[in-house]
């Protein structure tokens, strides 16, 4: 298949593009490089340095589908500047769907988020959990999910939305490229813990040690980026005309903050000192997604451990 990957110069999009190329597909990348990196586009993929709204300059009837990763994704920024998320995520995606319709491209896999569920009332979140986002970022992603459902019903679009929480690890193509996280500012736990191990920071921060969890710290769901990419490839193949399906991607168990810190200690051999702080407002004790539907319908199972995620994230820094 010939496929367009929006945001294919970013972390997750680049790894999915790499997996698609490895599976024998033809891949073109659409990315304005506002947060992506041109050296992150996997070898063999053609880069179009354009905004999502300019997809009509690239898409034509020769394309078989789109995998949509390009988005604004900082929760704090979305609260301070929600208009950026209405324009950057919702309006831009509407232009993408218009371009797909005009070009006759009728298949899309969308990188949604478990943030659409907000503060879920259950610890193992299934697709039946009410979507009640608590910030404009999550709301913008949910709006796109609704757009895809309507397009599927009205225009026979084959659409899949994948919702997940924390992604970690890296990919290492045979050509020597490193496809890994490069966020600025870096807000993810594992890269920041590795900065402590590498001497860039003095200590890790633990926000809240009195949660109702086995070790008192928050539990979150971590998935290796290669496992996540595998799910996107499977979803592309499973998408059905006239249908919009939502799949959660999760382990069903999760990993606590202390467990992640311990994994970094084991992998690096560094003590990784940690400073305890009070809870942050709005941090739920447990956020874990059920992957049962994805297992049953897509045959997808996360295979890589938190230790492997840390090992690959560390290897990417060398």
C-alpha cells in the first residue's frame, strides 16, 4: 500500500513509518517540523514539509490510506492556550479529511489518546468507559474521534482511533538511525530519570507517596513504541469501510513511579536519588488501559517490558 504518515518526523510517527516500510509499504511523510526532526524521517520515506491543512497538495488517488499523528500534545499548553488546540488539532484535521475525501482516500488510523477518558472512575479502562476529557488537549482528540465516526457513517470512511497513555523506548533501523523521544521541554518520566542517571539532574521527583497503590505512588500504563507501532499497522489492515472503531492499547496492569525508578537503577547502575513531593492536583492514583479488545480484534499484545523500554531509551541517548 501507498500511505501518508502525518507527523512522521516525530517520535511515534517516525517509528510507525519505519515499521510500515519494513512491511513493504510505500511511505510518504507530511510534517511541518515544528516539533519533528527531518533526520527522524526513516530512510526510504519521502518528506513533505507541509502543515496538515496542506495535505491536499500531496494526497491523490494513488494513496491507500493515512496514519495521522501530527498534533499539538502538551496538556499544560492546551489549558493556557486552548485556541491553539482547536485550530492545530481539530481544524487542521478537518482539512485533512476534506483532502482525503477529494482524493478518494478512504482509510485512516488516528493516534488518539486515553486522555479522552479524563479522570476515569475505573482502574482498568475499557472502550465502554465514558469519554469525559478534563483538558482541551483530550477534548480536541475526542472531537476528532467524533469527526471520524461521522465521516465513516456519511462517506464510508474506514477509520480506527487508537487510545493509549505512556509511550517509551526507541527503534534502531539497520541503517544506523535512532528513532527516539526528543521533546523540548521533556515531560516524560523515563527520559527525565535517565537525565538523573546521566548527571544532568540531581534527583528524580516523586509527586505523591500516599496513593492507595501497593507502594504509594501513581501507577501508569507504559507501552514500548515498537509495540505501539505494531498496533497501528494491524489497525490499518483491520479498518472497515463505513466503520469507526476505537481501541485502547494497554497492558492492563501498569507500572508505579517507584517501579520505573527501580528499573532505571537496574539498567544504569546509578542510584537515581529521588525527592518526595506532595501530590499534584488532578493526578489519579491509577491510569491503566485494558488491551482486551485490541487483543481479540487485532491480535495485538504488548510484548516488551518496562526494563526493555528503559534499555532502549538509554541506548538512544548514546
